[in-house]
């Protein structure tokens, strides 16, 4: 889970989880195997950039940050929008 892209490190293959993104986050996207964002829509920055890069993403997830924490194992389906917490 990342709250500030300036000092964030995302290992290759990790899922990026954030409250929102803006253009300052773009350098983290290529390492992500998926993107989950609490605030956003089909036309938000995270949705558009993830589509351009071919990265599965689900945006506009109410309560995301309340239910998933750093280190949790999650699975996402960018086609259906289904996000599942596998373990803590």
C-alpha cells in the first residue's frame, strides 16, 4: 500500500494499492502486476494509464484502504473487477 509515490518502492510483480493516483505515480506502474485504487473511475488517471500499459486495474473500490493492508495477499481480476483478499 502506497500513500506517497515520492519515496515508495514497488517490487516487480507486486500489486500497487493506493487511495488515488495522479501523474506523479507513473514511475511505479511498470513494476506493478496489478493496480487497486479506492478513488477513481473508468476515466481516472490510474484507469487510463493502466489500460495503456496493459496492467490489470480496479478503481473506485469503496473501503479498500480499510480492508487491505501492506503485506496482505490479494487477487484481482481486471476484467470483472473482482478483488479477493487471500490472506493477511
